[in-house]
C-alpha cells in the first residue's frame, strides 16, 4: 500500500516591490499550517503589511483583521502567487502528484523547493 503525500505550498510575497518570497511552509490546509506560515514571516512584515489572500478560513483566524484583505478572484491580487505556483509545477516535476518523480517524503518535497 502506498501513502500519498498531500502537501500544499503556501508563500508570502513582497508583492509590489520585489516580488520576493518572504516565507513559505509546506503542509496540509489546516489552521495549524497557517499558524506555522505566520510564524515564519519576518516581524517587519507582520507589523507593516497588508496581506491579500484567498477566502480560506485558516488565514482569517491567523492574520489580524486590520491587515487581512480577502481578494476576489477577479481582483488580480493573487495572480502573482498563482503564476509562481504554476511555474514551480511546470519546472519541478517532483511537485506534481501524478508525475513519476513526485517526492514521496515531506523532507524531499521541502528540499526541492529550497
């Protein structure tokens, strides 16, 4: 019997200036994973940034309300991160579940992203 690895990459971007990834976490889509991602975000961003996300409930429970904006699909605020996810999946076959080279362990999956 084979166990499937279900992992989602979550990233935070410095969206308008550098488009740089400021933090990432690989895990499931639980509130606990959202908390882990929040811990990895540098303090300067936590204090001085507005975070645009999709309508995922875990983000609502972790990001302070005055810094959180739920971006509608047509708003364009999540386009850069969605494009980045697509590019990763195209260029790194280990991230694609149906590929033969898919990483079977979470450690290999994270090592591929770093």
